[in-house]
């Protein structure tokens, strides 16, 4: 009996479900620049939270990868992965960095 309970407990702990909350995409330019991608996440208990600044961190990190350039063709994805009582909220942002000619 204890063996079955332990097995059930392990299955519940390792089990997860991913839900896609939103997707957004801007127009992809004809002349693409250097691809850039970042992600940021936040862990919450019972899906209660008082802050959403993890999404701001993703934007700041993307800007750091394209200093002096223009980011275009932006694709964003917000997803939530749920485990028993804990949730991982994640923002994934990718795009293209178009630097002015003569810069690397």
C-alpha cells in the first residue's frame, strides 16, 4: 500500500501541464537582421502573485542584445506550466536586430 502511495506521489510531483496564454507577432522584415531571443520566468504558489515584472525583464534583456539597433519581427509567447501546486509563468520573446550599416 505504501509503495502504491509513493508511486502515485512521484507521478503527481513530476506531472506538468503547459498552457499557452497568448501569442503576438509583428511583421517580419524582408531584410532580417541578427536573430535575438530571450525568456524570463516567475514561479508562483497556487497561481497567486502580486507582481509581473518578469515580463519587463524579458524586454530589457532583449534591448541589451541589440544596443544601437532596431528590433523588428518581434514574436512573443506567454505560457504557464503547472505542477501540482506550483506554476511557472514564462515569457519568450524573439526578433531581429537591425544594426546601422558599419556596426557589428
